[in-house]
C-alpha cells in the first residue's frame, strides 16, 4: 500500500513475537449431528452425515480461537490487501472462524451446486445478505470498523455457521489444532491479549515482548 506521493506508509513492524497456547480443561460436549436432508445436494456431498464440534482441538488445546493484541500498538496499519476466503463447500463454511483487518477483503465463494446466501450479523459494522445461486460465484466485501466475533449464516441451510472478528491492526491469528498460536512482527512492549471463541466468553492474558524474542502466554478455558 502506498500514499498518494508513492512513499510507503509508515508501518510499525517489531522483531518480537507472541506465542503460546489456548487450552481447555473439562469434558467437551458431544459433537452436534447435522441433518442435511432438506437439501439433497448437501446430503449428497455428505453421504455419511456431518457434525460440528463446538469445542475442538488436540492434546488439551483449543482450535478456532482468534488471539489478538488488545493493547493499542503504536503505528499505522494499512489494511492487508490479501483477501481472506470464506468457502462454501459441502454445505459447510470453511474456515470456522475468520480474522480480518478493517478494509481487508473477505472473499466469499460458492463451491457447491446449490444456492447459498451469506448473511453476516455484525452489530458495529453494516450487515449484508448476498445470494450465490451458482457454483463458482465469488463476492468480495469489506468491514470498516473493528468488531469482536459476529456470526455468519446461510438462510437456506441453518446449520451453516462461521464467525468473523475485525481488527484495526494486523496482530491477530487463529489457533492451530493443538491450540498453539504465533503473532509475528510485534514491537517490544507490555501487552494484553484477547482470545475469542465462537461459543465461549472472551478471555485475556498478559505478556511482555522484548526485541527479537518471543513473549509466551497461555490461556486456559475451564468448561462448565
Ligand atoms: Cu447455504
């Protein structure tokens, strides 16, 4: 991204990083069975049925958590220009959670031979409802304000669900299967970080980052 004069915009890029794991204690609920009989094309795509794990992960780690820096980071952060893809495939959304920067394109794609509509329900940002009747259709949208997780659903297939969080900086990431995460390019400082999960409350943690080094922080959810 460049200014009108062609000079690169100032972007504070640190040499440190934040790493850690988001963990959970307790017994995860049974996966929810998804019945797709309402749409034969969806059922065809999932002959053995489908399910959703609200609490998912490996080795005590929690996946589908978006971890971000909550503390204000000094600097100017132009929007990332690479679109994040929300795919509709087999009548399910991929990925299950999405982190986006303000102004970063969200590319929604229909990979199915059936009608989907994409219906995000933000509170701070403006919502929309886009129909994609044909396979291969793509639509791009942007959000212009930071916002914590809001759901995206399909009015045709009520089981379809993803969650979007929007940030005014690039310091966020999604946990891997084992709950681990890494936020790179962090300037030195003391930070509060925030963990967002689709069905659990927001949790925070504190970490100190030194130049060229990793600040490590774990957050543990206790399942009720
Ligand atoms: Cu759908």
